[in-house]
C-alpha cells in the first residue's frame, strides 16, 4: 500500500516541469511512435495481490485515485484470474454453441466479427470488491479498497444474435459460459439474461482488441453483473435446462447469511460510490479550495444523485454529476470544497434510478451480518487530518 | 422516408446471418466437459477412496496437504468446517459448503491438478473425489463411486443455498 501512496504523489508532482531542461533531447521534439506510450513521468500502476502460492490466482487493482473520467485505460483495468492469463492465438480460437439448440455451431473469430456490432460503455466490478470492509478491514487507499473496479467501452456482438443462429430449444433455460483459461472457469447464466440485448460477446475494449488479461480474443460482457459472470477467453456456450452449479457459482460468489444459509446467483452489483480524490494515502498541501471528485455506479441502471458530506456526516449536499450519465457505467461526480485546515471526515453516498440509496456499513451489517463476503456496498468515509494527510475513517 | 426505413429495418434484417458452421458430434464430445447436478455429462467410470488416496498423494497433497488440510493463505483446505456456517467464522470447504458431489467431480476434472489440469482419466477423478469425500466423512473408504451412484450421494450442505433476496437493505427514497 505504501507503494500506491508513493505513486499517487509522484504522478501529481510529475506534471509541474514542462520548461526547457538540460535533458531536453532537441528543440523539434521526439519522433512519432507506431504504438504510443504514456509520458515517462506518469508512473501510476496496478497493485498485484496473489491469493495462493500458485501464481495467477489473484487480482490486480486499478489505481482509481490517479485516474480521470469514466474510462479506465486498458493497461490499468483491474484483473482477477483463477488460473492465470492464457496465451490464445485468435486465428485458432473459436466459440462452440451446443446443448439445447436446434443446430450446434462453431464460430471463428472472423465469423463473430461479421455479425452487426454494438459498442457500450459499462463498469466492470469484481463481486468481491471492498469485501474486507464488511469485516472491519479498511485498506489505506481507494485502490486497496475499491480497485477491483474499472470502466471501458466494449465492442462486440449481442449474444442473442449468436444464440439465434443456433436456435434455442424451449427447454433451454440456462447457459453455461466457459473460458479457455487453464481452469476452464465456467458460470451459468439464466436464459432471459443471455437474450438481453445489452449482453455482448465482446472482442473490443476501448477501441482496440481486448487485452490478454481481459479475455483476448473474446469475452462475455453482462453490464451491471458481477465481474466473474463476464467470462473471459470465452470458447464454449452450453445451453442447459438447469444451472450446472459450477464451483465458481456455489463454493465462490455465494453469500452466507446470519442463519448459515447462502444466497446463490446474486448477480447484480448494487449502487456504490466512493471519493477518489482526496482519498487515503494522499495529502492536502494547503488550506482553501479543493475539488472533491469520485465515482458512482449501479448495476440497476443510471445514477440519479450523489451527495457529499464534509462535516463528519452531519449534513449532505448534492454533488454535480459529470455528463455523460450512462446506464450501468461509471458516473463521475464533483463537489467544490474549501478545507479550513481542521480534521474532518468526508464521504459520499449515491441513489440510483430505482430509488435505491447506498447503505451505511451499519445498515448493511444489520441485515447481512459479517459473513456474506461479496457485494459489500457500504459508504466509505475518509478522514482528512489537520496535517492534510488523508486516511481511512 | 428515413423514419419509414427505420421502421422497416427489422423486417429487412435477416432472421439469421448464416454465420458459423455446424459442430460435429466428435467436436462437441471433446469440448463438452459440463457435469450437471443430476449426473448428466459424467463419463462411465468408477473409483473409491482406497485408489483415490494413492492418486491424491502423488498429485494433490503437495499443495492441499496430506490430509486435505490446505495451507493457510496458500492453498484451500478440502476438509473441515462442519457446523461453522452460522458462526462468526464460517469455514467453507468441499465438506462443509459444496452442495453437490458433481460440483466436486466437475471442478477436479476441469481445473485440477492446478498446473496440469485435465490429465486425470475419469476413473482417477472418481477415485480422488471419493478420497476427498471420505476425508470429509461423507463416504466410506471402500465405497465405489460411479456415474450412477455418485450424483445420488447427498452432500451435507445440499439444502444450504437460497435465492437472491436483494434489494434486502431498504434505505429507499
């Protein structure tokens, strides 16, 4: 975590020197590049956390505190893998559709790119994002707490068009989507969702091909649903009458209630918001004007309102939503603020278009207890100390 | 005119694009590793914990521990946790949490051993599944698992799963 704090500082300081220096290469500047890179001063990066001694079973987190707007650069999109990133040759990759269909079909990548394409801006978030906070573990930075969250424009084919080619039998009620990674990660999707025109079989991410770690060459995109259902390296769709009850939809991504029963197929990501600047690990260097900026998002449609409190939660005022406000996409908000140099707790909360209000941690725990482990969406306060240092509150 | 064309567009669009090619039964058979809770998809085969222990020792124990106890923060435990789900420290394992034997078989068959998945022939998967169920006290040491008998074994947490109740927190406005 110390690393990300250092990185945030470095990138903020990096922009200040643009005058002529000794190391200036030539007056006319550097040459063109066939594939661009960011400025050498820009160092922000993902933070990797392995979850077992075998590499490739963990995650890497998006540095939300350093980014602008609602699109995450593909190179900084969060990762969560269960058996590493496979190396797939798109010329050899194919998608098999079989099971309860009229005619089982195989599509090459060329076939898939010939379908009418759709592009859509969405957020993608791991079902386990922010999970520690339910149990009272508050990471020092927003990258540590909320970094399994990113936003992209995805391009691909509506899944329904592909399923229609194969022809669904009336008994087809579920679709198992399987990846070509080493563990053949697989999730069952209810057929109504599979036929939702929002759902894409995507090959494009932010204007270019998917990154390998984000499913190259093909992945599922289910806007608003937990990241794990957006199966990467997609190579097989199996239409079935019942869900497969795969390990990742039973042993994982299920939520234990206080009575010991676990809720299953909890797909939707409910409304959340978080302040990304100023946030933990950063430091305000002077009193006076500071813009509070952050993100809000909901799997149930659009964000209707974000409110900010800059007085330890006593009063709340409406933040300005930055256009565009898109359904199931990150929504950026901002709030003008004058810091008077005193210690204070700042926080935000959002309401989505269904009227759902993001709960406090206490409200959430009162219903779910401490063990549900996924889909925690409580408020996230930050404490600005008199020194200007920002820490978790 | 433009509006008219827009309205007509769905009619002008092909019902199907005739993309892709038919998948052959052999291609489907090779790719289809799905196993459903009722046993659909299980290959013909058999195995018990006695045979499974041998395979487990050579292929699984190095990570999951000789008795399936796992290694904290390194490898998941495959045993234990019985009766913990409603306590402050639930321990989710194959024995305490997983709802179906088919889920265990399917997961081992598709994903394990971690570094060389899908090398175990069906009988070895039945055997090693039997061994893990035996370690959890769910089957006896010489109980034979087959594609017919295994799906009928009721896991301790079979009825432990309920549907999504959200929005469960009613802070609506």
